[in-house]
C-alpha cells in the first residue's frame, strides 16, 4: 500500500461511500451492546469503554476495557474476525473472564506526570 497523502481540501469524491459491515460484525450483538449501552443491567454507569487491537505476525490481540469498574478483557485470534468472535464469546459467558485493569488511564508504567 502506498503511503497516504493528506489533501489540503478533501474533494467530494474523496469521501468514501457508506461502509457495509461484514456478516460477523452484524452478529456481534453482545459486544455492540457492551460498547454502546452506557449502563450495566442494574443501572450503574459503565463509564468510558474502549476496544483496542494490536497486530503481530500471525495474531491479532483485542483488549476491551471499561472505566467503572476498571476492568479489561484480553483475547486473541489469527484474524480480526477471530479476535472479535472471541470477544463476543467471552462476553456471552455466564461469568465473563474480565480482570482488574491495573492501568486504567492507559499510562505507561514507571512514568509519572
């Protein structure tokens, strides 16, 4: 892929048409609910939620975080679809394997502000 160049003023034709989500993304109902619903079932707020992906050779790691309580869920797969499907499957479990987020602000350990 050629390195992209930023246009001074985007032309009308530079705006992409509506993106058509894959079949898998349409099936990620639990993940979509987690990211879009601001409250837990009992009504307490979730705070900010984020989904991050990291690509290494041969694997994709997905990290799903929420602010309240500070939790994270880490899964991986060979492709983006597999990593997203692993998130969906984990969130669908009766006891989702969340762990306490020891770095809720996303700062590198050892650095002080």
